[in-house]
C-alpha cells in the first residue's frame, strides 16, 4: 500500500484540530451505516464494513459492523440521515458506546481514462454522551492503481488488472486509511495522549491515493 | 536512473512513515465483504475460517499481540447464526474478558439468541 502524500507540512497540530477528542477520550466507537448520496449502490456496504479496522488500528474499540447492523435493524435505525442531528445518549445507555461515527458518501465515480475511482466522503465522530463533534474531515479522494503509467493507451492494455485492483471494498479501505491517519490515537495505542503536537491534516482535503 | 531514484525514495519514505499494524487481520475485510455479498455456505465457511486464523495467529503477529477488538464477538455472532450456540457464547465471553468495554454490546447480542 502506498500513499501519495500531498501537502506534507501540516499547519496545525491535533490538539488544536480535535480538542474535544482529547477531552472526552472515547474508547468504544459504534459505526452508523453510511449515508449514501452517491449513485453507487454498493458504496454503503463497502464503507460500512471497512470502517472498524482502521479505528481499531488507531487504538479504539470499534464494535463489529455485523453486530451493530443487527442492532440498527432491530431499532429500525438503518437510515443514519434521520439520526445524525439527534442526541446519541441512547447508544451509550444500550450498548455502552462512547462515540458514534457517521459517514456521508457525497459522490463515487469511476474515471475511465485513468482507471481510477473518485470518492467524496465526509467523516463525523460524535460523542455519545456530549453530542459534541470529536473529529470531522471531508475528502475528495482519487484512488488509483500503482500500475497506472500516465499514458491512457498503455494503461488500456493493462486495464483488466487495474479493474481488479480497484474493487469497491479496496477503494473504501484506502479512503478510510488515508483519512484516519491524523486521528488522535485511542487508548490501545502506544501514542495515546502523546500525539497532541503531531500534525493534523486539513479538515477539507483533496488527495490521490495509490494502491 | 531518475525512475530508480524515485522508487528508492518512495520506499524510504514508506519505511519511515508507515507504522506497523497493531493487530493481525488476515483476510478479514475481504471475507466479511464476500460473505455479505454472497451469503452462501462456502462464503460462510471462508469467513469462519478467517476468524479462526486471526485468533490463532494474533498472539505472534503485529505489535499488540492480541486478538483484535471485536474479532471474538464477530466470530461468536457468526457461530450463533450458524446454530453453534455453545461455542458462539464462549467466544462472546472471551470478547468481554479481553475488552471489558464490550460488555453491554455483547450482553445485548447474547439476549438476541436466548
């Protein structure tokens, strides 16, 4: 996996960018089904199932997507758009969640010429008890395969391979991994509480991510 | 020459930037996704095997040397759905032991299968 890093020198540190997250120190996070405003039907499932792993790698306890889904269905709460502005206390009461992650997929489109996928997505982490915004970023991410030569004609020849590389689930995973890079680390990370002076990424960003 | 230099530079950058993973995940994302899409006996088998593989290798791999958060619970849930009640419940208990913050969520799940 490789990231093309654009804008390497961040302007603010994480403590300044995400003060509420450092204050609340959430441990357990429940992921809401993504709000899918794009025309790509599979985007919702792809993102929903790939969000827990990077959260765990960032030091948090993320509830498994399958079990959360059982809960959302039982509660008829599959539509996150109806809940995003509501108080989240009930999730702490019923499941012990400290924080809730919302995602909104604004667009998902294939760029045929470069065999890449362009996704516009917003991440919003809210405190389950405080309802405060703990972390929020919006990105326009272009996910492309590393075999891309920059020449449309040469790429055409290897198109089959690249299509396989840009599977929906891989695209979602890349977007999540890239975005969460600047999320302050949680309790299970050796960096917990120590990364306040590390750089935060831009709140709204545009980036090309290669596989 | 320039190409080689760029490749080398990229490798150096990655080596210094990319943090080692805290947990071992095997083929988790793919297995979960495939099973959700296919919902077949064979996709279920692959998923259950993936959980077993993660659990057996976690103590030796990655930096935290622990089964990742949610894996015992997710495995337990799929065992329960498969009718393997006793083993499923045992896995759920393990999740609570390893990650006490999961207690309420796991209790909720257990209540769905009683």
